[in-house]
């Protein structure tokens, strides 16, 4: 293990600490498996049995996909708590990667609903533990005033999108040529590669990544275990009694995440372990949390509404060959890979003249709304009539919006975090993603090809307005940030 000081002076990975290369790699393979699986999951759920699917109604399928994505980010709370109270970020990241691999193997080998239940549960909890802690470990590589920080997170984010690009291509091709379970099997292999690479190069991470910031006293551990057991029992009973069903799953997750976010903010803000400056910084995050949730409610519809749109409204004919539905999910990562270094270079070039974080969030949310409004040019068509080039252009706008907000949000959560709630503040950022992702499933229930114009108009306009409001109040938000840009 390197020391924190050595890591912060290290420039061996394109001007960044060498530990960033390992985190880049493990996140790349985890995203390969995650997006590879997610690219074929919606159609697996609603395709007919004859086509190898489970023949669910489309609304139920999008509810499951939205809820699953929301639960991935909701489980960052569990991963953050385990990290901050029990194991530290680095160890939690490792065990989470193991759980993810178990989940993908389950999807590949277990048939029908058993594979979906076991596989998605393991991947959701494991991904939640990995994502928040990988981000937190990246944060340990840089000092608070290190100008490389935002650029480093953007490079890290490129790993996400490199995996997100290749994953759907390979799993989608496997699904279309052989079957769904081979596609899920490729996702499992990708995660196994990532876990192996991470295990070999763990020593390049700083010792601070293993620290447990707020250790749980031994006398409190039985009570914590009891709470976890009670929650598990409640979840099982809710499913068995029909309170929670596949059809309403995304709505349930929206309520759970919303309540969890309020509680989480309340716990941090009321803690005696944070200073007055730290408390103001946490307060400043609230309007950006709302904007982030609105952004992801639209952005994550790539896996709900856009997936259905690609299947039923998009002309996927390429020189007489119909490309797999999931390949559309690889378009956005290509743009990320091209534009991320450009955006990172612009932020470095501008230095302290770059837009403030609230303005970046406002731009990201509004531009995302504009992307949905662009669908209006093709509303009212019949069958698979929307040109592929048109959707590529719309997804380019998705990407520009994403680069304004998403990697900046990762960096911001580490800069605004109180010392005693370092990883849990990162979890709050992912809670905004969780809320938005679950909403993407709930909103998708209102989408239909027969009224797509009104759907895209309303959803897009609301996002534009939210971004405009954040821009107007940005001076007040910057004051609360107390020196953090």
C-alpha cells in the first residue's frame, strides 16, 4: 500500500496517481458486466417465451428495470455504511465485486424467474457497494485543493463508459445469435476479469483507502444486525402479501429512496461530529441533489423508454442486417469516450474561470430536457420509421448533458463531504441517481407510441425548468458551499 502523501504526488498515470489505473480498470469491467446485462434485460423480460423471454407486459418490464437500477444506487447506502463503520472503502469494494460476479453467474445459469430474482438482487447490492466505494477511493488519491481532481474523476468516468460501450455490443450479439443466457454469461466473465485485475493491483492504492472513518463500537453491532434482519423480514413479507409486486416495484422504490434521502440528510445535518462549515456545505448539496434526480429520471430512460423506442420505433436496418436492440446502448459510451477528455481538458484550461458546480448542474439538467424535446420531431410516426442517425444525434445531446453533471457530481460529493461522513456523502450523491433511475421506470409506464408526443414534451419541459431554477439560485448555493467550487 502506498501512503496518502505519495499518491497525491504521483503522476505516473497520464499525470495522475497510478492507483487511478486500477480503479479505472475494475470500474470498466464492472460496467461491462452491468451494462452488458442491462442492455438485454428489458427485452428478456417482455419478449415472448418463443423468443427466449419471460413474456411480461411492457409496463411491468420497465418497472422492474427502473426499480432494479434504483436499487443498485440505493444499496450504496449499505456499502457506504459498511465502509465507514466496519471495513473501509477498499475492502468493501473487493467484497462487493465478488457479490456482483455471483449475481451474473446466477443470471446465466438459473432459469426463468429464479435467475432474475437471485441474480438481480446480488448484482444490485454488489454494484451499490462497489460504486460508492470506488468513487471514495478515487477521492483519496487527491488533496482537497488538487486541480487534477475533476479531471481525474472524468478519466475514471471514461472507464465506466469504455465498459458500457463494449458490454452491450457483445452481450447483444450473443443474445441475438445464440440466446439470452449466453449474453448473461459474458457479463459474468467480464466481472471475473475485473475482480482478478483488482486483486492483483490492490497494493497500488493509498493506505487511507483502508481506513474506517467512524468505526462501529462492538457493543452496537448486535443491534445493527437486528435492524438488518428486521428489514429483510419486512421485505419478504411485503412481497409474499402482494404489497410489493413487479408492476409497482419502481413506484415503491421511488418512495423508499425519497424517504431515505430525507432521513440521510437529516442524520448528517444534525450530527455533532460535523462543523458549521461542513453543515453549510451539506445544505448546499440539496438543490443539486434535486437537479441530479431530475436529470437521471430522463437519462436512465435509455434502459426503459429508449429501449422500447429502439425496439418498436427505430429503423435498425444496416445494409440488410438488423442490428440487435441492445447496440443502441453502446452509442452514448462512444460519445463519452470521445468527449470526456475534451471536457476534462476544457475544465483544466479554464481553471478557476470554469462555470461553478451549480451552473454545471443547471446546464446538465436543462440540456437533458432539450434532448427529450428533440424526440418531438419524429413523434407520430408508424412502425420502425425513426432514422438511426436521428437517435444517434439525440444521444449525443444526452452525452453533453451527462458530462456537464454526472462526473462533476461524483467529484462534488467528495469535496462537500464532512470528514466523518466521507463515503456516506458519496452515497447521497448516488441516492439522487437512485431516485432518478427509479423514476425512469415509473415515468415509462406513461409512455406509449400512440401518445409519445405529449410524453416527450411534458417530461422534457419539466427538466428544462428545473435547470433554469437552479441557475437562478446558484449565487445562494455557491455561498453555502463555503469556498468549494
